[in-house]
C-alpha cells in the first residue's frame, strides 16, 4: 500500500461502526417495527419475534425502511429526524464516545489524507467516515444512488470517493430487505465492477450474510488482478471462506476494525519515515511558510507538525519508567530539548504567521498532544524523572506563546495556555488540568536537581528560567532577532504569570495553585520604572481586551495587584 498509493480500496461493513454504538441496518428495521407496533397499540413483547409479528399484521407489505417510515411519519423531514436518533449522537452519547468516529474511522481518514486510500465502498448508512475525513480537512465525493454515480467526478481525479451501496440514513433510499439487496442499479453496478477489477481490496467488518448483489460481484471478479485481504475479528464464516478461497485472498483474523486500521496506519507511517530523507529544521520551516496561507493545504500544515510530534511520542514511550543508575538531570533535559527543537520552531513560526487565526485549534491540539505524549506508568516511577517527561511540552507551550505574542494575538495566548488539558489519573489532584498549570516550572523541573545543575555558576538565580530560556533561545531569535530575543522571553514569562493568576479553571476539584512562576523577567532591574515592572507596562500597551474578558471586573486593579506581588517576589529573590 505504501508503494502503490491509491491502489487499494476498502470494503467496509457494519462491524466498522458497531464498536461506537451505531446499529446495523437490520437493527434499525427491528427498532422501527417495534415502534410501529407500539404506535398502533400492539406492542411487541421482548421475547416475541418481530419479523413474525410484521408478516402477521402486514402480510402484503414488504419489510423495509420506506414502508416502516410511511407508517410512522408522513413528511420527509420528519422521517429524517426519526432516523437521526439511530445515527446522530445525543450529548450523553457524544460524551461517552458513542456514534462518533472511532479509532477505525480516524485511522482510515488519515490514510485517505496521506493518499494511501482514495476509494471506499461501504454498506453502512452512517456518516462517521465523512465526519472523520472532515476532521482531516478532506471533503470526499459521496455517492448515494445511481444519479450521484452518473454525475460523479472520475475516481482518479477525486481526493476521496465513498460509494454507499445501501444508501445514507438521511436519503430515504436505503436498501435493507433481501429483495432490495439482490440487485444494484445499473450505474452503481458498473462503478462497483470497475473498483473490484482495478483496485486491490481490503474487507473489514462485513460478513456478506444478506448482500446477494455484492457477493455476486465479488464472485464475478474472483480472478483478481490485485490482492484481496479479508479481516475478521473471529474465524470467517462459510461465505467468507468461499469468497476468499475463490480469489486466493489473505485472511486476517483476531483484529477488529478499531485495531486493524490504526495498526495499518502506523505501519504505513513507519515506511514513510524510512522513505523520506531527513530535512533540516530550516527547510521544514520554509515548507511550513509556503503551505500555511493556502487553505487547500491545511493537511500539509498539520502533517509537518505531527511528524515531529509522532517522533517525540516514540521517544517518550521508549524512555525507561524509572532509573537504576545515577540520575543525570542535565544530560536528560538537554536530550529532551534537542529532540523537540524542530517542533518548537515549526509551532512558533506557524502561530506567528497565522494572521487570520485559521489554525488555532491545531496549535492547541499540538500542545495537548505534547502533554499526552507523557506515559503514566502503572507501577513505580522515579518521581523527578517521570515529571521531566513533560519538559518537551513545557517548551512547546512557551514557544507557541512567543509566536502568539509576536503576532499580537493575546486571545491566542489565552487559548494556548488554558485550553489544552491533561489528567494524571494516578494523582490526588482531580483533572484534567490546563496547560499553564500542568507545565508550570515547579510541576516539571525538580528544584533540587536544578540547584545542583547551576551550583558554582555565576548568576545562578532563577535556575528553571535560565534553563528554559537557554533551550528557547534559538526560537526567540528566529521570531524577534538577536537584539529582541531577551525581551520576547521576558514577555512570554509574564504571560505565564498572567495565566497562572487569572486562568483558573472553575470546573476542577482540589485545585492547587502553585503561584505565579518566577523568572528572569522579575530580575531585570534596569527595566523597572517608577516602581512598576516594565513587563506590566509593556503588556498594558498591547491588546488587553481578551485578558479583560477572562479576568472580568476590576481589570486594572487586578493587574496592579499582580504587579505588586511580582515586585515583592522580585525583591525577595534579590
């Protein structure tokens, strides 16, 4: 699949969506029959056979969506609303991950986004694949019915094509009875035959139990030019064995769709890593600048950053959970910083150049995923070592905030500091907690280790700030130049102080506020005027409206109160 991008099509059945609570087509028919019976004053007992009930009460009416919906709702809008309950999630279902794209849908969407898959044939009525593709900024052509098939864009020209053989729940043209599934319309059959003939095929979540027309077309192309892979969670049934035996297919057992497709995605991505030459950070940044402003290339923006993030995930996943040898703090923080430098540059430049704020959700996701890259062990961990796994995310957050400051986007600063969340389920603190708190100096960097690291060096105060600034120096220079780098770092640390003081979540229990982070922005005496911190004056000259909105009433008084606390903290540090 890696070597032949777009050369394989997918054939997906109800097993791809059943894991997230979407009923099969026949399951919906059963529910509708029971609704018809109840609406008519003749409810069906749980142990009663609903098909027998239908034949007894409607002996001359075919059992299908159209007749059932006609009994329950006279208008097309009402019928769509009636069906929506089976396929569209309620608020509770959404919160519990039901009727929303699952791991299989998301992995398939990524395979489409990177060009590995371009054609999907499905018997499902739901729109989970379309939703997952939309999240990847891919808009497929969705073919439902012969009219759509006849007016389609050629397969080779479309970014993605979904052929919905049995219809869509909102189209009211579904196929679900034995009679309806015995034969497809002419244009649909012609396109299906072309796909089965010209593409390799991966089958998942489909048993073929009732789909006579689809089974017939697969048998018709038994002497396939390209391979067929059939995935089944349990041992395949007699029909599956017949179809795979006729075409010398490869059978994959023991994998649900939610396991198969994420694994396939990981393998393809691993091969991409081997195939692509390593690019310098400067080249990556130039590529980002080139694609950032083009709304048709948003996927490339995301891929550039997530390539770096995926590498970080691998490194943190393979990192030992605890240490049997002497803890080399300085060596470890330098190694983690070096690993994340390309991501810091990409994120900072991306945020700074995102003038219309088109990608703010992506920047937030990058910070959240950098925090979630930390692996929480179920056994014992060396505490300082475990917390240091958040050091790359600490740098990522601050790099993003520097980019937002450079762009003059204080609203984006607030989003980056407060929206990404992370929860340590083994901690007594109940989360998820916001990024500015999770990635506080005191929460990530061990104070004793920092003192040891800076022991005997001149100007050893604010060791956490000095360490972080050293690792962010190149990013600051790339944004503000050599002469403006220190000022930008000061401004960033002051925003972190604002976040820790004012972006306190109201929905958390046992919330512990570690206090505003100290740093070198407090120690720059030459920049103090009239007993006010220069960074405060600098902040008040910027667009403070977003901060005023989150801080609320008494904005100036609260800023002055923070300013007083910072001066007292600075005096205490001196």
